[in-house]
C-alpha cells in the first residue's frame, strides 16, 4: 500500500500537476538547497542537540549552543547553496539563526516545562486501522506532561507569521496527533505547538475528538480522491515560483522557450503569432459589438418613439415585426439581495421550491473539479457526468514581469 506524507498530500492540494510530476512520473530535478532551508536545518539540529543533551542530563549554556550552531554552519556550508536575495549575505542568515536559538533559549530556560520523549520522531499514522491509508511523518519534538498531556512541537524558521486562521486549518500537526493518540492510548490531551522562531512566538492549538475524527475521514477521502484521479490539472499560484517543475510545466514551458530566443525568432514564433492574432480578433470583435450595440439601442429607441407617436403595440417590417412594451414589470430580488433568502423560505414553506429551483451545473462542476465534495458523493455524482471534448482558449493580459522587451537595443 502506498505510504503518504503530509508534504505529498499538501503537494496534491496545492497543485495536482506538480504531484503527478513528483510522485507518479517521478521526474527527478536538480533541487538546489536554498539558504533559507539550510538555515532552518542548522537551527533544527541545534535545538535537537539542546534537548538530546538534556535527556542525558547535560545542560548546554547558551554560548555552548551557539558555538555548536556556528560549527555546524561552517562544517556544512557549501558554495552550491542558493542565496535568492541579493540584499543579504550568508552572514546575515547566520546571525538570524543565532537569534532564533538565543530567543528560544531565553524564553524556555531551564527547559523543564515538559519531558521530552522523542526527537525527530518517525510516526506512522494508520488512518482506519487497516493499513490501507497510511501517513508517515516526523515530529520535531514529542514531549509529555503529567496528567496524560502530550505535546507535539514544531519549529518554523520562515519569515512570515501566519494568521491564526491558517494555523487552525493546518493539518500537519493534527495528522501527527492522530498517530500519537493511536500510539499512546493514555493520552488525555494532545497539544499542538508551533514555534515561530523568527518572531519568538509560540502558538498552541488543541483539537477535540470530533475534529480529529473529521480529519481522519477527510484524509481518507483525500487519499481515495488522489488514487481515483485520472486528471492532474495544473493549478498555477504564487507557489509556482518555488516549483522545481516550472520549466517543464505546460503553464510556463512556452515562456521559458521564448526567453532564450532572439527578438526576431521570438516575434516569428508560431505560438506568439497565433496568440497575438487571436487577441487582435477578440479586440476587433469587442469594438464591433460595441458599435452594433450602440446602433441597436439607438434604433430601439426610435421604434419605441415611433410606436408611441403612432399609438402602436406592434410595428411591422419586411422580415420581422417588433412588439413594443412600454410600462412597468415586477421583478424578484436579485442574487446578493437579502430578501432573496426570505423569498426562498416562503417558496419552500409552500412546496413551490422544487418547481422553480434548478441544478446549477456550473457550480456543481466547479465543486467536483475543486474536490470540494466528499469522495463518496463525488463518485455517486460522477456516474451522471458524460465526457465531452473540451477545446477552449482563455486570453489573459500579460503582467509587466511576463512581458518581453520588444526594443532591439535591449537585446
Ligand atoms: S509550475 Fe505551478 S502549475 Fe506548474 S506544476 Fe508547478 S506548481 Fe503546478
């Protein structure tokens, strides 16, 4: 049975295409270690040492710990590490790492808030107890407090402090908590603790039985969805900038190819020419439609004036006749109007709702596409879907950073 991990599941949620590249096609790419991940690893190692030594009754001083951090940094540093920002040097990152550890040390010294049970602990979460849906994870620090309280600690070294809503929705630590609950049946309470080291902030979340059960079911449903998926659509987002498959992804492949072209080759590229022609035609159609709409409005107004003047209800032409209605009509509250809900309730009360409501097939397709329905529901509904050939082209304006200079001097 396949083994999942939080990052594997998260990869699917963020972009099914990336998931396919990584876990189905297993395309290997050269992943360069960034200075951010290097810094994060060194900080994790340092905090691991702190707690491991404490388990053996050895208390490091802050200076000893910082010395360890600097040594690890020097020992593991290599020139292949990617520094993405031109504004900062490796020394800035080293100082930052020292600050993370210093703040942490001062905040928790003498580290007796709880008893460490395990460090970087491998945990396998068996979601339904049959071994069919298994998730593997590593807990930075697992600790115990009197009274059957278990703590799952996770160190974050990123430079953004997420809002609480994001933490509430995060599933990584709750997944581990399910594993801890299964492994330690004496657990009365499990605390999920994130340490945002860059901000010297600790955020703790607790979940109840019901929430854990909901998460179990959601994860099973998600795994089933992945295993039943026959399409892995690209889901472009800000995360694409960190995607190792960007150069081979259909969303960006053409752009990468064009970037290497001379200006002449770029302008004579078949794709560039076709998209430009398409954009030109759409623009032309837009203008023509506007012009025709204006003409229609003007003629309509003239027909109404003519009918009023002549006292006519219908005006006759050679190929058509125009019925003219001048007066008032009654309209129901439109979408977004609060009274619409009231109307809905009245219709339901009188049993008319079924007669006037209809399935919104576009909304339903969207829910299916976004995987927003439970897999059982989705599979039942899928039976009603028929395959239809889709060939559409959506045109979007290029952002400034996507545009290529057309001036030959800048070549
Ligand atoms: S570049 Fe973006 S859209 Fe393409 S696979 Fe990666 S994350 Fe998905």
